[in-house]
C-alpha cells in the first residue's frame, strides 16, 4: 500500500464504545464547551471600555482583543478538524478545552494589552479545535436519523451564545470586573476537561494529509494585511513599516493561492469557487460577518463612551438586534426551502443596512434609546433572514462529495469577515474621531457605522448572483479529486461532515 493510500484509508473510523458515556453526558460535555466558544466571540464587546480604562490602548489596539480571537479561530478550524480525525477526536477535543481554559486564565491576569491580545489569540486556537470536534463527537453518539435534530440543537446554542454575549459580558463586567469575563471560563473549562477525558468515547476518522503550508501562509497573510489596515491611519499609510507589512501580507496570500492550486490536498479547494452560486454565497457570508462584528464593536463603545451607559445597560440595548435571530432565523430557514435563499438574503442584508443607516442619523442628536429601538429591530430582523440562508445557499451549491470541506470554508471565511470588518471600521473611526470625548466618539462612530451599513448592502448585492436553485452534485469542477474516504466524503461515511454546517449556519 502506497503512502497516499495509507493516508486516505479510514483508521478506526468507528467510535470506541465507552460504557460510561451516554447521549445525555455527551450532549452536556460538548454543548457547554461550544457555548463558551461562541459566547467569547462577542462577550468582550461590552467589556472593551473597562479594559481601555484599566489597560489603556487606542481603538486600533482594542479591536485586536476581538480580531485576534476570530483570526486564530478562522485560520485553525479546518486543520484542527483534520488533526482530530488523525490523532483521535477526544484527545484533540480535550487538548482544545485545556488550551481554551488556560488562555482564558491568561487573559484574566494579563497585565497589559499586548499580553491580553496574545492570550486571546490562544483562546481562538482552542476555539478552533473545540467547535468542529464537539459537533463531530456529538453526531457520532447518535444514529443518522437523529443527527438533523442534533445539528438544529447546535444552531440554537450558537444563536443563544451570540445573543447572550454582549449581555453577559456587560453584566459580569459591571457586577465584578472585566477580568471575570475570562475567569468564568476557567472552572467550567476544568470540569469539561475532566468530564470529556473520563466520559467521552475515543474515535478516529479518515486520515487525510494536512495542509500546514497553506495554514501558515493564510495566517501570515491575513494577519499582516489586517495589521496594516488598522495601523495605517495612526502610523501613516505611506510609512515604510505599513507598506512593508502590507506587501508581506499580499505576497503571503498570493503564495497561498498558488500553493492551494497545486497541492494535492489543499486546505481550501479553489475549484469550488468556479461555481458562481457558491462564490456569491460565501462572499455574502463574509460581508455579513464583517458588518455584524464591525457594528457590534463600534456600537458598544458608542453606548458607553457617548451615552455613558454602564456595561450591563449596553448589553441590554443590544438585545433587540442580537436576540432577534433566535425567533426569526428558524422561520427564515424554513421559508428559504420554498422561495430560495436569495429571496431572503438580499432583502435581509438591505434591511440590516437600513437599520444601521437609521442609527447613524440618530447618533449625536441627543435622542433617547427609545428612538433607536425600531432601527435595531429592523436590523435584527434583516440579518436574521440572512444568518441561516447564506451558508445554506453555499452548501446547496456544491456536490455532496465536498460538502464537509465547503462547510468548513464558509465557517472560516465568516470569521475572517469579522476580522476584516472590524479592521475597516477601526480605520474609518480613527480617521474621523477618537475616544477622548463623547463628541469625538460620535464623530468616529457615524462614518464607522455607515461603513458597516455599506458592507451589509454590498453583501446583498453579491447575493444577487446566487441562483434560485442549485442541484447538489452539479456544481462543476472542484479541482483535484478527493481521495476515497477523505474528510470530504459523504455524510453517512463520516459523521464529522456536518461539523461546521451547524456552526456556520447560526453563528453570527
């Protein structure tokens, strides 16, 4: 047997049955950890002003506390899933939990903003391991006919984490301190590590080759370009340092594309993007993530610096926007089966952009929060129409054989969208305002949120290219053929396949 055949051959694909493990224990041990991962993507938003007062830093420095997490999360999720299949899902899952827990403690005790950002990046790596493997482990514990329900449960947990993130972050920051936003993860994480090691069964999937070169290139390229975009307004767009870093990032991403087009086992099969519907849906998901995170990042600071809200009050004010998907998104998902995804994504993202534009007009007018409420509700209803349908449109457009890889791509690029969106609005904010006074905050907030509205509308325009229906299996060429039994095999062959579909379809 050749080396390639050994790599592609399934290795202990059936779970080793542990008599101590049961469905209820499996649900608890995976759901709680996944909730922490989703929660921590936005829990820091309402704590940022308190972090600023404690550790200092400008807006461009503070944004890295969110971006470092999302960047590491987006970069590592595909490789982490593949490592779980090779080395053992439980083993890697426990390692991810341990890393997430340890880095949470490091965030809590960080004496400076630089160490906090580094610890947040480590948290993101832990999240990249936990998110796919938790769903893989869970789906492996249930028969195929019940996995749709389990993925639906995962989507609900994701939506709840997004809705609760700003609120819990605000409540904990106000009641205790911003440090406890991270400390609360530690006892939960320790309990999850012990429980997962003792109760969860070990299993392995198919062995596929890892694209380590691709992982390194895309991480370096994305990080360098984001840094140049954020720091350009403060250090000067024509400064030698900014230009050098920007060129380094550009060359790294170009090298990534060349490498992915030539390697036999690419992290991202570029051939998938020959399908117009898939490309449009992924681009819309990317822009949607950019708009959501950018608006959340700026609005939290606007409420607390310009409105003088407490962290808890700021978190409550987010609810008409962030909690709406819990009600509307399931309805949108059901309706899309009848009318098509495009019919919901396009008006949905336009509605979110209109809601943001309405808030821009109100900002700085001394209007009370009640006048902002309809705008937040409109934005919430709009994005709720797109959250489940944009990723679903991407997955519907590809052949069944590459469904798992396509799902991971959607999830990763949404996380990258969040990073890019925050970086863009940070540059816009810095060019027009600062955190020095409420008036300066408002001066930066209005053009920044206008940019977030434009990103949302651009996502709607991009979605116009999505076809009304796309028959799975007719997506056209997708690049080098996947080896038999690879991570892109059909769902009944590998329960890991839905691993990012559940994550990607609901996690805003």
